[in-house]
């Protein structure tokens, strides 16, 4: 994507700290409204706005640095450390979707603006505006950006002057297959790039797995997964070299997961993750980590043990004052620690950026070789969260100096 008027530093450095009109923490009683703009999370309410010309403009920048404004937050669980880098309190509506490409972060909102930020240094690249309704979903793939809007159109944006292609104006031949998948709204679609399976979840409380018929354009239903009566709002697929796990988040606050059988390809229910007090609205899986955003205004970080599929909650990230509507995660290069940047948007009209460091478990630390000892000690000194094995190695190292 090419944007004009590049500037330095984060444009949204903790603006909510200086904004006295920040919404108070919302009440989540069953008889109260969580948001004036979105009272239901399982289905989206589209708006019909006609498409028009696209304009790109920029926001004023702040010279401050986000590192000086937000204190380091220690997780109650030792393996994880998180830190809120920056926060933006938006005045133009809620963010409905976030996607991360190789170089940029894109956000779609109810204001019909697609904002772009540079990942490396947080430079604001501007925004694309088309009078085409709310940007309900957004996906970056290569040099292309795909967006869905409240006017029931899908648009494709490329990196040559931000051009767009409207699927709604194409011929009917562009649609290769259409079928009724659920009795309720289809909330999320996920595709397994390895075998081509399509996963859908719905407000009817089911997760369905579809497969395309070989040599044809039609799809057939292979499995229906249902272990909850509540609407299913989120899906995430976690792939490793030997296993494949499917996670679903529902309105009862539970995260169910299924493991794929290697030979048969069947998905077996492995259990559920319990911790959120209200509906789970979004899920992201990165390796053996699962990030969940909820109506209870928190983000939980879970870790899966590959040997026994046991899951543990590493941390509960707090900071939002309303339901966490969407999130995205990108990796940072680090030789020892797992460094991640987590982007979250809430119905309190804030967009936050977090840095999350996940440290090795005690068993992983004990398996480190002697050649890596000096590096381990150096990294351990950077973090106040230390396992007993790290402390023991540091004491032994100092003793022989």
C-alpha cells in the first residue's frame, strides 16, 4: 500500500489519559445495554450507504513516546510479561476489525474509514475513506487488502495508488458457489490452507466443517460440531507440525476446542477453556498460544501443552473499559523470548497496542544447553519474572566468575 505524508512516532500515544471524556467502565448486567452502537455481538447490523470516491488523508501526530506513558504490568503468572505501548480514544465510532500485514496494521470501523499504521515504528500512514458503509471485516493477504462493508459489498484494494475492485459490480459468474450454511447468522469463516476445509460458526450455536468437491465448485458438509447452546461468535485454527486444533468462542464465556485426528481427519472434542465472565467475541491462535477477547473487557492469553493438550491461562490483560470486539497478533523477532505485538479494539471506542513477552517454561529452561547459558542469564536479567531454574543458573554462573 502506498500512502502520502509519512510522519514519525505513534499518532495515538495514550490519548485517553488526557481525555477527560473517556467512557466509564461499562456495566454488563443482563438487563443493561453495553453499547449504544452495538447491543448484540453475534450478528452485525449493516447500513446502506452508496459507494463514492475514495480519499486519503492524515491525522495530526503527537511528538510524545508511548514508552514513557504506560508502566510495565506484570502478569500474575510468571511465564508472561505484558506492557501497553499506546492507546487511542477514537471519536469517530467503534473499530470492528483489525488485520496485520507484513508492514502495516489496518483497522476498519463504523465510520467507513480504513486506517493504516506502520508496524515497525508506529508511523501513521493515513486512512482510506469510501462512502460505502461500515467496514465490518478486513483481511490483508500479500499486497492485497479485502474489506466487507455495510452496503453488502466486498472490495479489494491493491498497492498501486489504493485502487479498488467492487465484487458487487461484477457479473454473477464471480460467485462460484452459494449455499445456506446455518439457521442463524454466519459470524466467522475460517479456511485451513493445508487441506482446504472451510469452518463456519453461527448464532445457531453450531460450528460446521465444509469441504469442496474435487473438480467442482460446490461444497459439502462433513461435520457439525455442537457442544454449547449459546451463539458461537469466534473461531481460530491452530496448526503445528503434527497437530491441528480448532477453537470456538461462544456467548456463554466458554472456549471449546477440538483436535484433528491425523488419519481420519475427524475433529474430536478435547474440552473447553473457562475463565471469561461474559461472551467471548474474538479469538486468535499463534503457535501454542491462544488470545481471547471478551465482553467482560479483558483479553486472556492461554498456552497449550503439546504433549497432553492441557491448557493454562498465562495472563488476564486488563485496560479496556468495554467489550473487546476484535484483536490481532503479530510476532517480533527474539532469539529466546516469544515477543508478540497484540492489537485490541473495544466498544469503549479505544484501540490499544500491547507488547507481550512469553518466557520459556521451567522444563524448557532445564533443557537449554551449556553453550546458551550466557545468553539465558543476560535475558533473565532483563525481566523480573524468573523461574527457579533461571535463578539457579545465574547463581552458579556468578559463583564461578
